C-alpha cells in the first residue's frame, strides 16, 4: 500500500500540493477533504462571475476530469479535529480518516462584526456567498457594504458593472483600500468611486440596524436591501492539540508544522520573515500556490524550500487593474507619484534604490520593476514613475514576458 496523503482544503494550496505529491509519488493514495462541495475554483474570479465577465465554467480552476486523471479522491466533509498521535482526523459526520502525511490547507474565514439588530449578515468569500449576493441584486437594489478594503471595493466594482449604482460603502478608516493603498492613493480612488455616484461614509461604522435601516456612528442613516460585511479575514483550521500557532498555523521553510508529518499551506498559515524577525500571515493566491508546492514536495520526500522574495500582487481594485510591487507604502524614502484621471503610479526609493511601486490603471512595466527591486535608480528622478520608462533596458532582460 502506498503512502496515505490526506489534504484538508480543496483550494489553491491543497490542490497545488496534491499535484506536486502526484508528480513525485505515483503510487501514493491522495485524498482531499473539502467542505464547500465544489470542485477547485478561482476565488479571485468570483467578482468577474458576479459582473458577468466570466461563466461558471470559467471560474473552475481545473477541468471536470482532473481529480480522476490525477487519482485524487475528493471527499466532501468538514474536519473537526486532528489527532496527531493517532494520525487520524475526525469529521463532523463522525467519520475518522487515518493518514501517513497530512496537509492543513483550510484557508480563512471572513470576520464578522457583531451589529445590534443585524441577523445573519452576508459575507464575501465563497462561491455560495457570491451566488447569494447575485441572487439578491438588480439595478435597483440598495446595497450597503461594510468595509472599504480590497474585497469590499472589488465587490462594489462588480456590482457597478451589472448596473447596480445604489451602493454605499462604510469604512472605519477615513480612506479607502488599506493596507494596499496609502492615504494619498486612497483619495485618488475615492474620487473615481464618487464620480460613479456611489456613496462613501469614511471614518464611520454601522452601530445598529433597525429593519432595513443602518444607523451609523456619525448619526447618519442609510437604507439598504442587501448588507454585506467585508471586514477582513482570519485564518481557519480545525482543532489540533499541540499545534504551534500565532495568528495562524506556523510553518517552517519546508511547509512543516511543529507536529510530526503534519504540514500546512495557504491562508491558514504564517511564515517567519527571518530578515525582519517577524511572522507574516499568508494572504495572496501566488503565495498559497508556492506554499502548496513546497509542502507537497516535502510530504513526498523531495527537498524544497520557501525563499524570501519581494511581494507582488496584481489584481483588481474596484474596477481598476493594479499591481502592488515590493514595499511602496512604508515610512521613509522618496516617493515619485504621477497621477491623472485614469492612472496612479507611485514608485518608492530607499537610499536611492527601488523599494516598491503601486500602479493603478496603468500597470505597464510591472514585471521588470519587480525584477529591478534593489537596483539604484535615483539618477532618473521622477521619470521612473512614467509608464514608458525603459525598465527592461535597466534590468537587461525582457521581463514583461518572463514571469518567475
Ligand atoms: C473574492 C476574493 C477575491 C480574491 N482576489 C484575489 C486576487 O485577485 N489575488 C490574490 O492573490 N488573492 C485573491 N484573493 C485571496 C485568495 O483567493 C486566497 O489567498 C486563496 O484562495 C487562499 O487559498 P487557500 O487554498 O489557502 O484557501 P481557500 O481557497 O480558502 O481553500 C480552503 C478550503 O478549505 C475548506 N475548509 C476550511 N476548513 C475546513 C475543514 N475543517 N474541513 C474541510 N474543509 C475545510 C474551505 O471551505 C475552502 O474550500 C481573493 C479572495 C477572495 C475571497
């Protein structure tokens, strides 16, 4: 009998690990337990699905024959508890499943702010959430989104695309988009969003709800038909006695936890940034995939490590494509900013070297800029924020077409 690999979580971290295990251990038995009852899908595509820019099939990340072709048993169920000594997991259904090697890839759950009078608020994380939201909206729907961070704004942008304009966003900080945006960039986005006719309550929150009316801390009120909370996420994982955690499951550079034969990957983890001596939660797709790959290799006995690399995330904020490269928002250094109605480009230097960039609306040069982090660029002055700056010449390669 081959090694029994058990993976909890049918998301990008779990699936990437499963693929890696299969590549290195053709005889192993791979089982994935997931509680959504869905094949693996792109969470980041849910907004495109709401906006009707992609079909249901396009949100699936693998074809229907994937599990069979990879000989992965896909079980629907929720794991409640992991017994590391007996090497078995207990499911909510009462079933027990043994393992030789286990991966915890259980992702994150949306935070919920308790609000008096608000029962069962909607969240925005899963396919089911997206479907419920979509079922409730039409162009006349009065939508209230609590939270002006990345996901709340992404949802607002998707709803605007299908003609829903009666949208109010309530944001505790007095600018939009943190931690991706600093205040200056947040103001740029705010102007864009207000120009679309959305209502913003900044520096405010919802204190209580009476019927279909939200009462804000400022004393203002807002009617709504649909109330969605988007106030961040917290790592999620089953009960595991003895597991080392901080804000999330702690893993080493091989994806291993402190318990024998138990690994973890994705949004449920945090990793140590040794150069800064701190633990950092995992939050983006690319990092989840990287961790899944490394954990899968380690589980199959193949040497692989996570390395420290500058941060990169490229996605959509409201309806604007952005790229967040390196560290554009920290204190200190010199920032060059070019902005107009269409685009916002901020490039930050520390000691004359490229430290990071935030590009919105015009992401040209993002890959070569990523490769140029740490290079001396002070001599070019503020032209480095222009989208026609020849980054490829500076890095000596055509990085636009060379991704990782
Ligand atoms: C709407 C949205 C848009 C996003 N857009 C982007 C983007 O543009 N770019 C980007 O980089 N990132 C984006 N993200 C974040 C990105 O999707 C996540 O970082 C990534 O999906 C996390 O992958 P994961 O495999 O760790 O966890 P998940 O994808 O959450 O998968 C974990 C799975 O495990 C299941 N599970 C949890 N507990 C149990 C249990 N006890 N038993 C069984 N199953 C369990 C969960 O239900 C889930 O299906 C977005 C997220 C959302 C919600």
